C-alpha cells in the first residue's frame, strides 16, 4: 500500500490515505482474522462518544462507501468483547457516551469480518489522548481475550444509537451481529435476511427486537424472524 505497517505480536497496524469507508484492496495485502477500522466519529449532536458497529448497506444507497444492498462480514463476539472492555474503563472517560451504533456504511466487500471503532464527535475529541488510550487498551484486551459467545442475535428496531441494544450487550450472554434500526427495517426482506446469516461468522438463533421501536414494520419483521427459525427476544 506504500505506507508503514507496524506489528505487535499477532496485531498489525496499517495506515492509508483513502476514505476509511472506501479502503484500498486490503485483501490483496493481508489475510487477518478480522479488520478493525479506527476512525473519527462525527455527529450533528456534537456529543462526545466512543462508538463501535458492524458495517453494511441495507438499502440500494451507498453514498458512504461499500455497495448498495451489501453487508460486510461480522464477528459478533469481537463486537461484544470490545464494548464490554470499553465499558470497564468508563470512569476514565466520563464525558463520553459509550455505545454501539446501528449497522451502516462501507466497506462491505472485504473477505474477513469488519469492525468499526470510533472516537467523536469533534476535533477536540479526536485529539483526546486519554480517550484514545482507553480505546486502544480496550481494543487490545478484547482482541487478546477472544472470548467466543455461544448465543448470537440480529437486532431489529430502535434508533441509530440503540440504547436498549447497548444495555442488552452489556448485561446479557448474547452477542449481536447486524443491528437494523427502525429507519432501515423497510429494506429487510428474505434476500437481506439470507445475507445477514451468510455474513455472520457464527450461528444466529435469536432476533433481539426493540418492541416499541419497530413501528409499522413490526408484524412483517416478526414474520420474517419466524420464517427463518429465530427465537424472538424482547429488549
């Protein structure tokens, strides 16, 4: 790629100049267990936040990287382990929200699971060395531990920053794969459900639903969950 690559044990750190949602062809250079993208997080609210999420586009729109109607691969245990590790350090970043985000944007076509890890929401936060240190420690811990959670669910409903799913990840024995917010539920059909199963590197047996956050898509989403043999968990 023409840029330095740093190594510590089995971890590699690479940097590139392209938009993080449209990376270079990384599969041509690496064969990792997973790709973790360290990114700046921007939000109109301006609220400082440490976030993480899986990536993919549920709709045909792909203005923020990746392909339309394509999801990246996801390792649910990696996402859960990171948010738990981050949560253990909350007292050091009391001014920040610690939260997952709903699945969104690219990249979508890499051969290995993708996890986005972000600091936001302003330049002040991007340059916060304490927050960056907490993120680095939590990430290295979660990568080293590699705990595998036996139960995995898709998340349906709620907002882009799904508070209920955030608590669910912290308090339950279930890992989350893709999280489909209320505004994307209309794009979930049999083909997309099939892709969600295919792109999750763990068996998925549950549908975690924000019961009040399904809107007018509730009955259709529940029917799809039953069709695919998922046990519904209300969060």
